[in-house]
């Protein structure tokens, strides 16, 4: 199964176009603005993020009108329901996004943190300091609210951003970026730190901007993410699949587990952190599944089960492909398992390392599940829908990473910085240490 990862070794398809001179100039402008942005202090960057929120507030009417136009076009084009749900930006959703931007402004500064401080020898002192990545290239489908999240995190962490939304969200994205840049116009950050790409040709050419773009973050379908991973030399951060599981153990609070299951599937089925497979221990299945079938049916969920699940009321048939499918819809695969071990084996075989949960009252089963499941998020007695940067207190997220190397899970400010080693000396030369004339002390100093 494909796993998402930082993948700078991909060989681009010859069909991916080189950037045009005009796109190169715009990318260079973002790069220059990002360099200046990364040297600003905490107070200036914090004020700039607040200015982003103010800009959104001032132009909220234009943003909502642009989104309504996109939704009308989506209806005419027959856009899939899951994409329409992600595309919709009503007043409530916009208010939540603006609140998220203000929360990002209030977060501690991720830059200039000293992670290591060592005296290598007298007068020769080494530091490791957090610094911005540089320029982010973000490609996303039908998620206009992603523009606000990404822009706020980028500016707060000292990074510029090239943003490319899907065609279906073109008017919404343009209105949002106009509002964001208008907000920055009164701050210490140059509006050119944020740039919106508008054509498919530009989004493809973005993959060729190695040297100008430091990280690409795709947010969209499996096909989109995999295409990007396969066609750029720029590191890619994201996830290709969101096949999340909930396992209901033999010892469980049935009512609690049912509430968690319903929320994890139906609260927002188009989200990548909604469950796609429900695993139920055979000892509790005769009690739990009839209740679950009734509750899920009332919520409009299409259940597809194995033979054991169908004998307990699940009507649809689950095939092999169902265990590995991210439906992003009101469809749920159900399997009855003989043991916790079998549940763990199923998740290891079919999961995408996104978010998986267990409902149990057995502390030993809980501890084993939390230790054994190799996912970015592993939960006990709560909905997988909590896998979200806003809910984690990050203010927002640029995406969710399912790679094993960090950053992992919802990626907020901490995932958008790297570090730099700084060494201060007084004429020290390596030859003195090679000859044995001087020796390293490697004495830790206070951070």
C-alpha cells in the first residue's frame, strides 16, 4: 500500500511543463518576500496574522458571495457530494476559519528557539536555532477554508506561500486571497508573500520550482497526492489515504461506543478523519451491531459487512476493496473480528496510518492498541474526528501527514520550521584538533 512521505527522489513525468517566465517571476517575488518575512520579529509576524483576520472580516460579504457562485457552478457541473461539502463556505464556517486565524496569531513564536547549546571548546560555541522553511507550495481541491489556514500558519512561521486551489473553488480562493493581501498591506509583511495560482498549467509547473519552493503540501484526493509525489523533486508532505478505523472491543460501554461510532462516521463524512471501517469483537457484536445498524440506518449510512456482520443485520456486502476504500461519504464497511489481535492485523493490512480508535473498558486492551497501531493518531474512547489542527489547539493546520518521520498528524506551526546550526568561534581551526593540539570539551550550556 502506498504510504505518504517526504519524497524528494521522484522523477517528474516529461509531460509536466516547465514554469513560464511569468510564473518564475512571481515565484521569485514570493521567495524575496519570504526571505524578508523570516527576518521579522515575533511582534511583527503576530500583527501580520491579525491583519489577515481583519482583512477577511472586512471582505466577508465578497467571500461568501464568491463561494455561492462556486457552489452554483458545482451544481451545474455535477460535482461529487463529498467535494461539494468541502467546497461550501457558509457564514458559520467562515467565522470559524477567522477565529482559527486569530488563534494562530496568539500561538507562541516557533522561530528563534534554541534547541541545542554546546561549548565545543573554549570560545567555540554551537547552537541549533529554529528557522522558517522558506516557501510553501500548497495544492488543494475544493477547500477554500484551507487558504485561510495555510496563509495564517505560513505568515506566523515566517514562510511565503504559493497557493493553488481547485477549479471548483476558483472564485472563493480569489476572493479570500484578495482579502488576505489587502490585510497584509498595512503590516510589515509584503503582500507578495502570498501568491495564488489560477490555472492547471501553473499548478503543474509548480512541481518544477525546485530551488524556489521548499515544500509542497497537497490536500485533496488520493490521485492528486500520488500524482504530485510522483512528479516533483521537491519534498512532499501530506497523506494519500484517510482509511480510519474504529474497533469496538469485547469489554466496552456499548452506549458510549455507539455515540463515538456515529460521530466518527456522520459528523462530517467528507473529512479525511471520518471512519471508513468499523471493527467489532465477536463477543460484543450480537449486542452492539443491531443497535448500530438501527442508528446508522437512521443517519442515512449505507453499511457493507462481512458474513458475520450481515448475520447481525448489516444489509450490504463488503468485498476486499471496501476494506481499503476511503469513501468520504455516508458508507461504512463493517467487519466482525475474533480478537484484538485480528483487529490490529486488519488495521496494519488496510489502514493508511492516519487515525484509528478503540472503544474499550479493558485497560490492557487499551494499552496494547495504543502501543501497537502505527498511525499518526491513535485514540481511546473518542471520535477520530478530533484529528484536526484546530481541535488540537494549533489554531489551524496546513494538512495531515501520515508519514512516519516528523511532522506527523495535523501539521501546524511546528511542522513549518526547520533549524540551522550556528557556530561562533575566535579564530578556531580544525587542524588544531586533528593534530591533537586542542581537544573538544562538548560542554552543554543552558538553552
